[in-house]
């Protein structure tokens, strides 16, 4: 290993990464899951980096979480089940081939392996920012089911979200997920029914960054 300072742009250029993201997204589409394309990968990468930048972490930390954010869902190319763990193994191979230092690889694969709400934990600052960025990407544009009449509750809740924004108040160290929901499509309680586990996870992630987490839906603070 030559301890190269790999950048997220280096990752985006790799044919393996491009293929895994595209095919993983196709796999999830075949199973009826929401969009997990380049859009999701890029958005999570940018949001995660912005979180650490606003909280005054180092530029290298911001770059590492941008890499983790871009790679976090590549495990879907293998299977949706435990895709965080399979994705971590794939990311390790990709970063090893690029000769990234093992210390940096360890941070990134730990974050990727811990981003799923079923078992994930904010084990380090990279993981914490990745969790917050990933769980904030809720929006109607991610729904791929063309038949509104056949929406399940996941489709309905995502389709109801017309605007989402993760706001970081660096002075007060408050991270707020702001959502605008069309309550004629889905009620606020349905959102909690589906995403309560995610919101609890976000609170733990914010705490790991010495911050607090807040949820605002339709301009009303709920957490």
C-alpha cells in the first residue's frame, strides 16, 4: 500500500463502480424498491461531506465520507439483504486496488457496513455523517412504481415527500431534517410508522458528532 490520498472523483471514474451502482439499482428496481442510482449515490456523498465540513471536521474527513457516501450502496449488486456488509467488502477491494492507506480504508468500510438501520451504528465520524445523509434522502422522485393505486406504504410515504433538506446549524450543533409532506397522500403518522427506526438512528448519529438531531415536518418540529 502506498498510502495514496484518493479523492471521490477518482472513485466515480472507475468502470467497476459505475457498473455496480447501475446494476444494483436495476436489481432493486426489479424487486420494487426505490431509486438507488447515481443520483442517490452522489447526493448522499455531497450531503455527508457537507455535514462534516459544517461541523468543522478536516478536509480529509470530508473527502473520506464523500467516498463512503458514493460507495455505500454498491452491495446491492450482490443482494439487498445485508447489502451494507457486502458493500463494505467490495469497497475494501476497490480502495485496496487504488492503494489507499489501511487506516482510511478501515474508516470507510466501517461506515458502509453500519449504514443499514436494521443493525447499523455510528461507529466513527464517517459512519455518523453517512447515516444522516443516507436517511435524509426521502423524496417522491425516488418512487419507481408507476401505479399509484398499487402503492404500498413505503411508496406512499416517499411519494408524499415533496421537499427534503438536511440543515446543519454549526454554531448550535443541531442537525435538522426538514420535510414537506403532502398529507393528502400520506399522513405524518405513516411517516413515523415507516421511519421511526431511521429517526432513532439519526439521533444516535448526530450525538456521535457531538450534535443533536431534529425533525421538522410541514414547519412543525416533531423531534
